[in-house]
C-alpha cells in the first residue's frame, strides 16, 4: 500500500531555480517518486531537469497547460514525447486535445485535460465571461477529454466523485488544491484533504506548498502519504 500511494502523490517543484529543486528531491529521497514541473521551474532550466529526473528513475509531470492552434500543439507534443516524461497538461479545448492525442499516439505519454483551475470559483468564471458554474464547466470539459481520447483530466477533488461517473474508472484524475488538515488554503478556492480526495476517486494528488514550504518537507510528505493510506 505504501508504494502504491507513493506513486499517486506528485510533488510540485514550484521553486525558483534548479538548485532548490535538486535539494528538495535529494531531501525527499525514495519517499517521493513523482514530481511536477510547472512554469516557474520550466523557465529556469526545468526541461533539462526533467531529463535528469527521468535518468534517476523518477516520474515527471510536465505542467505546461498547452493551448494554441492545432499544428503548434501537435509539433510541441511531438517534441515533448521525446523527453520521455510521464504526464503533460493541455487545456481541455476539444481541438487542442485532439491535436495533442494525435501527436502522442503510440507513446507512453499520459495527456491530461485541464478543466477549471482550482484557484477559480463561480465568480471568477463569471468575470472571465463563462456562463456555466465551475462544476458544470468541469463536467463538460471532462466529457470532451474522454471523447478526444485523453489519458486523464486535471480537476479539483471537490468534483472528483461526479467526474468518475463521466470519465469512468480508467482515466487518470489528477487533483491539485490538496491541503492537509490544519494547512492554510493559500490562493486555492476548491480544496480537499488527501484522504477526502482519494475517497472521492482521485488517482493522483498534486501537492506543492504544504510540502516544499514545510520546515521539514520529508516529514510533511510522509504525513500526507499517511492521510492517503487512511482512505
């Protein structure tokens, strides 16, 4: 069970530079096998660091949230496949997802459709010009992701139970916005605890600040794994 949960916890390397990322990975050691590299680290040598993580037998989630014209998406994904990373995010727009799926065909890359960011609530969506509330839009985009042949979706754990009815048991359901008991929400608005997220149907949990900002990141990661195992 411990190894199973270890493969389902993704630590977000939301740090300023490679030196900090290397220090964190070394400190977490064998406890953590899966890391997310997002925009902050991408623009500080993150792609090369992704290669290093793969060489160290770690799994890598490249959080790029791609959205562009079809040909650009296709060309980008073709090159990302060559990196050998395990997961990649694409905004859950049907044409973008179809282009990404076409480019990744035959590879082991798991493409994830980003539904609605966990930092957004109904008021934020209204301000952005959407008529649907968060849950409705998430479910619509999940259906589009399934139809496009994506490997999974990214969504708040708050919608996980309803999403499993839409995407079935096999697609990955990756949930950011995870906050252990007693930890501040920060700028996240739709959050859940690790135990609640697993019970709701999440396949992977993405956790950054509660681990990387902790006085003892290794202890924080172990506590989250323990909460996951309670489910």
